C-alpha cells in the first residue's frame, strides 16, 4: 500500500473525535471498526442517526442557537414534546431535525472496493 495513504489513515484514526458527542455512536461501533480494520479503507465521519431540537433567536442566527435535545436513539413523540416544554422557554423559533445513518470514508483508490472481474486491465477510460 502507498506510504502516504498509510500515514493519512493512521493520523485520521488517532485524531481526537471532534464531533459534538465526542465519540462514535455505540450502535455503529462494530461497523466502523470493521471498515477501519480493512487495509485500504477507513471512515472519516459517521452517525447512527439522530433527532435534534433547538431554539433560535430570530435576531442572531447561529450564536443565538440553544440546543434543547439531541438523541442518537429512537424517541417517541411525547418524549420530544416533554423535552421541548421543559427546556424551550423562551423560544421564538425552534427546529426539529431528523438525520438518518451515514458514514463517510476514504479508500486507497476508487477501484479497491470493486470486485476484480468488474473492470478490465485497460483502465485508461477512468
């Protein structure tokens, strides 16, 4: 494998998790570990999915943002409503966001993830 990719992978995997949560979501740890154990692949970002509720000051778009609820596990509607009622006063504008599972990753080359019989020895068209 190319030395530059090895260094990039090691550096990325050793770096502190900069996400707001600061760790990989428990439910996808086995998948992320499996991907990262492959010689030619590694993950750069992942999330098992989440529900986010936040209030926003209408006069200050980002700095006025106040997080009410962030959950990486399924919640029922009453749990979201209760969290909002307990934490949202005063709130002029609020958002409820639903994010699905995702992961981003890097591989040594774009052909590393294809079965060998899917491409010919003439790769000049790529």
